[in-house]
C-alpha cells in the first residue's frame, strides 16, 4: 500500500468514526459504520484477489495494513468464506455504505462525504489491484461496476432528499470574479467527466463498461510506475446498437476521459463515415483516409456505420482500401490514437469478419440498447427542463403513452433519443400555435407545456 493510499485509508476510517459518533448507521440502523466499512472492504479485497488466482502475499499485506493487523492468506480466505463470495453480493455490501454517507452529506454533517468515500473506495481498489502486478481484467471490471453502482445510488439518494444545502453566494463577489476571470472554462477533471457520463439517461451497462475501462488504464499506469511488465492492450472499441442510442455522445466523453488519464494527448473527437473515408477514384481513398486519420491523432476517430466500408466490395468500390489504410495508420500511431467503430450489431460482426486485422484490433464491444418508454419520456422531460419549460402531469402522461406505442410498434425510421428530440420540437411548435392568437400571454403560459400541446403529436 503506497503512502497516498494509506492516507486515504486513514481519512476514510476517520470519517466513519465521525459518523458513528453522530449516530449514523448502516443497513437500517443495525451496524456501526467503521466496523462495517472494514468488513465490506475486506470482502471486496479478497474477492478481487481470488479472481482466477490465489491471494498473493502482497495482497495479504495490503489487507493487513488496511485492517490494522496482519493475517495469513488462509485466515483471510476463511474469514470471509471466499468460496461463497458472489460478485453482486460483494458489490451490494459496499454500496450499503453510500446511504449513511449521503444522509450525512444532506444533513450537512459531512461535506461531500459520499463523493470522498466513493473516491476512497476506488483509489484503494485500484492500488490493491496493482499491488502485485498479476491482476486480471475481471478485477477492473468488478471495480468499475461497483463504483458506477455507488455513484448511481448516491445521486438518486441525494436527489430524493432534495439535494444538498449550499451557502448563499455573494452576488457582487460573483460579478467581480466574472469580470476578472474571463479565461476559457478549464478542462474537466476525471470525476467531473464521470459524473457527466452518469447523468446520461439510461445506458446502465455502457456506464459500467466505461468505468471499467478507465480503471484498467489507471491500474496499468500504476503497474508501469512500479516497474511491472505490461502486455499490450487495445483501447479501440466497437459500439453496437441502433441509431440515437448515445454512441457519439459516449465516444466524445471517452476521448476526454482517456485524455484525462494520459492515454491520449488531446482527447478530441473526429467523426467520420464512409463518405469521409472513401473516394470514387483510384488512388484517392488512401490519401483521403490518411488525412482524416492524421486529423484525429491525439484523440478518438469515431467511424459511424463502419460496416458500409466493406458492404459493397465490388470491382469499383474502394472501401477495403480505406480499411487497410486505417489499419496501418492505427498500428503506426497505436500510442496516441483510439478508433471507435459503430453500427448495428449484426452488420458490425460482418464488418469485423471482413479483415483479420480488424478482429485483432477491435476486441472490446459495448452494446447500446434501445431506450425504453420511461427513458424516452425522461429525455423529453429533461429537454423541456433545459429550456425552463414546465410540463403538466397530464401532458407528461400523454408523452409517455406516445413513446410506449412508439417502442411497441417501432417504425422503420425509429431513432431512439432523436425521436424524443423531434417530439420535443413538434410539441413546442404546437405550443407556439396555441399561444400565438393570445394578445398578452402570461409568463406561466409561455413557459408551460399543456395536454393540448402534446395530444395527437405525430412523428
């Protein structure tokens, strides 16, 4: 355990002891927080340390330092009944810590308590995974899923409690700060980017996968700093799913997350499709593809509907030339370029099968499922909220019924979140038609979506 992690452990235990003193409890008031935290983390560490291998001596020492006393490997395995541990049970146990920390944060008893607790769990988990250099990708996947669940639980809890009270800010001071500080907005931190990812509607599996990827990069960097040899890993991805499921949005966030972690130098996103890669003239496709790839160095090249590059394969089609040029460029710039290919699941399988080099470089798949009626309704509601528009309950129920029918009888052009955005545009057009004849509509009328605005809307 490094010095930074030791400090993190001490601060976490001190926070637990403070909450115990204030009377907060875990699991419906049955357990004190400090001993429960040690038990939960012990189960997590032993579970991570026995994924496809034996608990190592270094991992045993790490656990002993956290608990404040030494145990043998056999004692640790016996103590938590490692043979009976299941991933969901281990995760559920640690997630239970979120409730008292979030409650204390809402009460003002522990400023940003839940955020610091989650960060501490993640940092300790990463250091544990890296401590002996023999961990598996399953360990980072488990930790990624855990941290996502903790953030999701905490966010929902704090929202349900009405948020966290913040002290009023001095408006004159705000104006002075704005006048002095006119520089561009600073780059977001890793935590801020993860929070932005977490704020997206739905995509639960996608978020968990991205947490896992970020932890894999962080652990790899920690191992390199400690002198452990590392196998080459591919950060290139395949996104599968229908249009409008958030693939471009997540790709843009991944670029910024990878940059924040030091995996790429800039983090920008360059979007491409067949038209930007393939030319209709002999010898031009390679030039066109290479120029686009060069513009993406340092960031992410996102190729939507990538399967169209190999779908034709006729005598006068140059899609395969684009693929071969892309593969060579990826190899030559493997340390500072990430490529994400996206498209329908079945067609992407055909695309990867068209060239052995594609399959070897793209071995990580993330599936983007279609949105549910509840999620599409929430996207519509949030769209209204972003423009300060209140939606009457009856109007929201009508919108939900529309999306239920839309999802049950998906038309050929069904476009998930794009449908929700198009629906919003139709609704505000209907609202404008309703309000235009009024001589002097009130502010409330201007900023309210009613049943009349949504009933009968079609796409």
